[in-house]
C-alpha cells in the first residue's frame, strides 16, 4: 500500500478527532526517517487516542509552541528540557480540572491525565527523561 493510501486510511480512522484539534498534515520525510505521518494537536489532547505507528508508518506529533501553557514557555533550551516530565506533573497538578473539562472526562485520574497529555504514556516518558539526564542528552531538572 502506498503512503497516500495509508494517509487516507489514517484520516478515515482518526479524522473524527479533528473536532478535538487534531490536524493531519499528511506524509512527511524527516532526517533518518522516511514516510512518516505528520500530525499536530493542541497541548491538551488525549494522545492515547492516536497510535505511535499506523500501517507501518511512524506517527510524528507536533504542538504549536503558541499553544504551550506557561509551565512550558520561556524555557532556556540550553539549560532546560522543555518536555521534562516534571513540567507535565506541575501542569497537571495546577490545572487538572481544566484538563478534565477540555478532554470531556471529569472522572479522569491524575495518572490518566498525565498519560493523555504526555505523548500517551507518561511513565515511559519519565523513564526516558531520567535515562537521558544520566547520559547527558538533556539537562538535569532544576525547578525555576
């Protein structure tokens, strides 16, 4: 199946999420990866609804930097990692009611909210951040 058909199938399967802010940009070619599905979402979006891979293509997510909440803005990328797991925890702790409202589920637990807004799996992201800090790939966390 060619990538155009895969994009059409992706739109057919996930296009209903456009009402929640999903934008399906189509096929993209990234350095080191070819034929990925490029999407963008608002910051508050249930990422658990979108797979990491679809019909053999990686799904690459993006978030408009203008859509980022204060907890993620104005970071000095040289000394701070914008996607630090601690930022997600702080944001969720500060705005859980707003997030529940925007996601349409007032009964979501803290863990469910973290998974939803943190790329679909918060614990995996947290583990990866800790590993990358030890390896020096990202700056160590330091609260502002």
